[in-house]
């Protein structure tokens, strides 16, 4: 087996250095694209709350692991989903803080992900307080044709059938805050 790796792109956001690679396997004639994350000198995504991935990879995935029983957590660079729940569904965890503007939306990057069976979307008030306001468990076929799912106060009714109770989320977030 011969494998050829090529560095496609590197981003250094002062906290995490993200490198995107393309790997070609000559024996199976397959291509795989994956990301490699490594900490920079300013901390890791687990310790630096200003890191762009902190909210999604640390907070949202921690909440998800408390919401579902018997979950299998995937590695941070697993393509398409973050967990497999006890029923075998692939769940991609998304989080967003309210964006101040005309409609005050929460935006969840879906990136036309056809791999995940469900998207667990957590809506927070802001990055400093991290108070959860809403949580939705949205079937993949509802949003996987979109690059971004945008939910605002004015469109809450449209998403109400996917909204989940906040009690366990609040408990988990308070535990992480030390309350």
C-alpha cells in the first residue's frame, strides 16, 4: 500500500493550528481529506475559551455526552459527526451564540453534511456567560442540503418540533461553570 499525503491548507488562529490534508491511497484508489489540530503556544481548545473551537468541541460535545446514554465519542477530526448514540445514529454537534443584528440569529454550520443522521444544535446567549437558551435535535435530511442553518427568535416556531427540553443542558452547563 502506498499512501501519498499533501498539505492543502494551514490556519493558525493563535490558539489551534489546523492543517487540512489530502491523502491518496494507491492500492485502493481512494482519497481522504482530513484535518489535523495541534495547539499553539497560547493553549489548547480545552483551556482557551477564546478559541473558535472551544464552544463546539468542548462545551457542546460535553453537553451531548450528558444528554444521551451509551454514546460513543469520535475523535476531534472525525469527518461528518461527533457521536454515535446508543441507537446507532450519527450525531453532529453544533453550537452558536446569538449574533447581534437585525434578526439576532444563531447560525449553525452544516456544510452540506450528508453523513450525520442528526444535528444537535445548541443556542447560547453569549460566549462569556454561556447560558443555553435552546437546543434542537434536527434530522439530517431536514438541513443537510444547506451550508448553514439559521434560527432566530422570529423563526422559533418553524423549528419547534425539533426543540428538546433544556433541563439537562442547564444542569450540565451549571456543573461546568461550577455553580
